[in-house]
């Protein structure tokens, strides 16, 4: 039988990744003598710390060393000569690194062949260096020991810095836990703390990476928090997984509903009460995690899962509240034989106008959410007045005007921020910039922003729409009217904003075209 006749059984696909090569520790050699660079590299050629070797970077002057430090923020150790282009060039480098570049993590070992130029006691007291060696005393073993000790210190300091960063994220998130961005900060903080605790390979910030994610609306996995090489891809709105191998691993644990290791990488599966799939990925943590770390991992995932469940519940409450408000707003409009899209268009106009005028996005979002209730008081107005096709008499108009006070009275009893805003809008959206409005005759900025915005949006939509008592105005005529009433009915700043975003307003008008809604039986 020849070799060519051999047939091997196909092997099952192995999702376990190959053990990644560990990124070397960077050592900056700063010395104006070339033979010092050569000797140092030779002595440390087979050096290894926690499975990683060394990467040597050479600088032959103090100025060159500073330029390198500005580019490489991840240098672990500087072997620094004192006397180079000047008698104290090395000391000047140390000062620049600590005081100008604010790099307090890199370990600095001062090496000098002229101890008189930099007395050890004076240097140790006045400069933030970590070791002092005379070149004549630097044997191969002492150099090995000094580098090993320095890298160990560098690793530990990085872990401390990582813990501080994680703690900051957690503190920032604790102020408002139910906001999506706060949840992300919380996950980021705890994940950062865990990365430091587990001392994942290749230093925390560079090669030791992990992230938590949740299943997106279409089943895709999206980032919630990230560290290491994934951190740069984790934007404000999350991002898609780019590495096919990782995606296969995540799909694998979601399918089996079970955590597992893939080589040295851990992929944890943690379902939540809201049927979301939470995945925790830790690269390079090893398959021999001790029980204490495993318990901390479990606590992390359970608590972050609870936080997300609470956010989902809070979001559901907000959406239900918003839906009820829209339905009530549409009910008012249907009673007065207006259209289903009126309250939607008014909200969209408010959003565009408020943001164009430069007001806080958060404030405009609240006003937009509350505005559908602006005419809720019309529920108490008799049909004969509300649906009268002709002009109202003075007495009828006085009755109609009471809808602002009725709406305010109904809504202001609530302690909810959204309904309090709705009460303000109901009460003030018929006030006029020049003080001729009702019910209180407020003038200028005495009128709350919510009332001024709703006034402009509501009148624009009323004029450009067909009503029981009038035909729709042409849009050019509506804009001419708004310009004419600038500083009279309308806030001048908002009028300017309206013309700045005129095209967007017209798009909204076109998108939400009038369609009759069902009228209740007589």
C-alpha cells in the first residue's frame, strides 16, 4: 500500500484558538555608547517574565529618549545613562518623563559610569527613579535581577492603575444606575477591576482583554463594555463583533446555554430574566481559574445581569407611559375631528426646533415626550363649542380658553416628571411672546421654554392642516405668517431656528401626512 492510498477520518472543527503569543515587555536602553546597547541585549537575550520576552528600543541621547517616550506609552523599564550629550542628560530625561509626560508607571533604572556626576543619595532623593546602578558593578546576574524586579513592579503598578480606573467607572455609574450609559460605565468598571484582579496576560491595557455584551434586537451581539484591544471598537452605541472566530465561540455557548473554555480563553454564558443573552469573554485567563476568582466572576455576571434587567424594566415602564400619553393625546384630537398625526408632528417639530435652537437634548426629549397632552383639557369642552365649524362667539371663546387651566389642573396632581412637564405645556402653550396670550398673559421668557416651543409647533401644524372650521394654508403662507409674528406671538430665537431647519420641518410634514382617524359614534 502506498502513502497516497491512505485515507484519514475528517476531524471535527476545533473552535479552540491557538495560544496567542504574548507581547514582549518593552525595554528602552538610553546610552551614548553603542557597545552598552549590544552588551545589554546579549545578556538579556533569553530573559522571560510570565511567559513573555523583551523588546529592546535604543536611544543614544537624552533628546532621542524623550521622543521615544512620547510615542511609546507602554515601555516597562528605562535603562538610563546619566552622562550623554550633557553631564546631566539622563537626569533631565527622568525629570521630563515624570513631570512633563506624567508617566509614573515606567520603571527607571539609572546606570552611570561616572558616579561623581550623579551621587546616588542626591539622585534618589531629588529624582523619581527606581534603582541606581554603577556600570562597573553591573554583572549579568545583577542586570537580570534588576530587570526582573522592575518589570514585576511595572506589572503591579499597572494593575493598581487599572483598579483605580475601574473604581472611577463604578462611582460614575452609581449616580444614575438605570441610564443606559451608566450601565455601560458600571460594566466597564467592574470588568476593568476583574481584569486587574486576574492579572490577565501581557499587561492589562495591551493584550489582556475582555468584554461583556448582550444580544441585540436582531440577534446580533453588541458590545456593552470592553478592555484591551476591543476597547477602541466599543463606541457610544456599541459595535458588532468583527472576529469570526470569536463570533463562532459566542454562538456556541448561546446555543448550548453553557459557559466553556476555548484554549486559555473563557466564554461565559449568563441568561437574564428578560431573555437576553449576556456573554463574558476573558482572553488569556487560563483554564485553571481558582475557586475564589470563579466566585467573583459569578458575582459580576449575576449583578450586571440584574442591573440590565432593571434597566429593561424601567425602559418598558417609560415606553408604556409614553404610549398612554400618545393615545390620550390622539383621543383628544379625534374628539375635535383632527388627525392622528397631529400630536406626532408637533412632537417632531419640537425636537427639531429645540435642538436647532441649541437647547439641551435631555430637556427637549422631555418636552417632546410630554407634548401630546397639550390639549388634554379640551376633553371638558362641550362638543357644540369644540366642533363648531364657524367662528366662536366671545363667550364660547372664553369657555374654550379654559382648556389650558383644566389640563393643568388634571396633570399637575401627578408627581411624575413627565406629567409635570405635560401640565406646564397644557398651561402655557397659548401664552404669547408679547404678553397677549392666555390664561395668565405671560410675556417673553416668563413663558417656559416648553410652552414657547409647543406654541410655535402647534400653530404651524394647525395652520398647515385642514380643520373643521378652516382649510389648510399653503406652507409658504404659513412660514410668512410665522415670520410676521416673530416677537409678537412667537419667541424670535425659535423663529430663527425654524427657518434654519425649514427643509427638515417640511420633511416631517411630508412624512406624517394627514390620515383620518376613527371617529367615536355619536
